[in-house]
């Protein structure tokens, strides 16, 4: 095989791999991930009433990330907790309750 052809083939293989990765992670392909992060974070937020969640659409390489907003039982002021979902272990951890003056988060309207 001519020496000039090897770099061209390598570049073609890289381009094909990048295109297939982008196609696999576009559009609705991330929806099951977001739904899993949302349900697991809401289930973990047992101390909150009327909890809602805002999910980072893609998370990080290793973790799904979300904010859980709700009212602690017996309180009137809403709080926010950071939820971290381990993509490999499928487990979640919640951070402490952040007061409204520490975090200003608006929950977007649900899509119809």
C-alpha cells in the first residue's frame, strides 16, 4: 500500500467514526438518559414535597447532573439540591439543601 494512502485512510476512518458518534448522540437519543436521571433524582429526594427536576441534557462524561427543586416537609420555602447520577453504577447522590437566596432556578414549562 502506498505510504500516501495510509494517512488518507486513517482520516477517513476517523471522520466516519465521528459522524456515527454524532448521529448516535443527537436528537431523541438522549431522552432515555434524561428520563432515567429525572426519575432517579426525584425518587432520591424523599425529604422534599412537590419536587421537580431540571436535568442537564447530557451530563458529564461520567455523571448525569440535575437540580431538584422542592419544599422540605414542614417548610414553606423551596430549596434546591444538586443530584449526581453515576452513569456506570446507576446510583444517585444528593447534595445538601440550598436556600432560595443561594440558588435562583426556574423550572421550565413542560413541553406539550
